[in-house]
C-alpha cells in the first residue's frame, strides 16, 4: 500500500507545483528512487490527464559515465537531453542518493565538462527559465544519516517539511517581497562576516512550493559588481561528493578575490570553472519553520528558517543580474542564535537579528507565527 504521505506529496507536486492540465507532457527523472515512488508519480500524472515520460537514473552509473566520458560524449549527451527537455511541457526531478559521496573521486575537470555541456544548456538555459518544474528528494537511509536521524524519524521530518501550509507561507512572504522591492543596500553581519551589496532594480521572487519541495525562500540577486566584504558560511555544503566546511569568500567589486575552506584547492577549481562562477547569482532568505538544522543537503539547508544563502554562479531569469555560469552553488549562512547569530540590514535598518525578523511588517515569517 502506498504511504499516504507519499501520495499527498505527489498530489502537491502535480496540482500545486506544476498545475498540470490534461494533454500536457511531463518528464520525470528519478535518481536512486524506489520504483514505488516513481509509480505513484506516474499514477498521479495520468490521473491529471497528462502524459509522463520517465527516465530512471543511478548515481553509480552516472559516476562511471563521467569517469569515462570525453568532451564529445558529453556534448552529445547534452544535445540529446536538451532535445528531450524541449519536447515536454514540465519537469519533475525525484532525487535520491544511496551514497551522497558517490561522485567524490570524479576528477574536477570531468565535473566541469558535465556542467558546461549538460547541466548548463539543459537545466540552467532551458528547464529553469521555462518555469514548469519541481524538484524533491526521497527520504532514504543515506539522507537520514546525513541528518543524524533514524530513517523513520527522518521520513517524518521530510514529509512535515515538504507539506507545510504554503498558502499561509505565501501570504506571509508578501511583505518581505514588498520590502525588498524598495531596498537598495543589504548588509549581512555575523561571526567572520561583514558583507554589503545592492539589490536595487533586481526582481524579487517568493517561493512557496512551486519549484522545490521542501520550499520556503524569497530570492533576488545582488547587483553583479556590488558585493564588498567577506562572508563565512557556517553550514556544511555537499558538492560533487565532497563536504565543504567553513567556506570563506572575500569580495571586491562583486568578484570573489579570495576563497578558503577545508578543501581550498577544490573550492577554487569550482570558482574558476568560468568567469561567472566568481560572481554572485542569487541572494535568498530561508523561512521554512520546520527546518532548523543543516543536513548537508542544499534543497533542505537553503530553506532553514533564519538562514540566508548567497550563491556563486548563474543567476535565475526570474531575478536576473546578468551573471552567467555553469555553476550555481547555494551556500548557506545560518544566523539563528544557536549557530552564532547575526544581523541583516536593509538600507541601514536592522530587519533580522539572530534569525528572527524584528520589524512588525516581517514578523509573520518567524517560525512561531507560521506554525501558530
């Protein structure tokens, strides 16, 4: 029997995130996800009168392909996957990982080729701008281990985080969007962090279950050449099978001019992927009240209530500052008191301290209000 929580989550993706209509087509890409979850998704898509196209993937197989691929093979892969993506109306990404470090030994130059010839043209340039997509994880033992939880407890956490009251969240986000729209200067202050940048004239976007599950963020982008100062991220970041910790970036005229971490050499290789990788493509505030601790999974960590993320690399078309890159790396700073605290300032006014909004217009986004 299908877990009723899985059925409810699948319905949320089909009807809320994608708003599928009869006659539309959907590409479902499932990586290391049990057949039951894929079959449930197919069932719900068919019930909506839409057509599912399914691609089953494996990180183990993906690793082997990356290890053996030359540039011509990845160019061909990108062309095929782009044609398939272009042929459908919408996209669902169901992503599991039996081993979160499966790609740890893939050479960085191979990862860069994949990003340049597959990730960028298929996802950054086609899927994301079209706006009909949703991505989620699948709660398995590997993810539970990353979160430091039992498999059963993590599944409870996962479904609770993914199925918050998004209508209530969207209403509470509206004042933050309005406030950001009239904001020019942003300042982020905390341990090892004092960074300033502008968000003037860049669109502001509220995300309440449309593209990610779990969701809960308001994003924009810094003006490309505006970032000045330093930021030290305190949430571990898993990328290409490696866990990066204590990432510290220093900016001058918007560009990352100094970068250090526990894997400093690899960090700089990623940032040297192309010119745009050393500029910021996104600034966002996390507000999901059911996510409070990092678990080395960006889809969750970037939504943590009281967090923010500043993203080296490609900007989204919805909040475009003109930066283009094969990299889009959401790096998370936790500003709640339990993780060292911090302050967020808009145009010289303190709007958030230690992860809690302090102005009346924004207080509705604090966890106690969203969960009341």
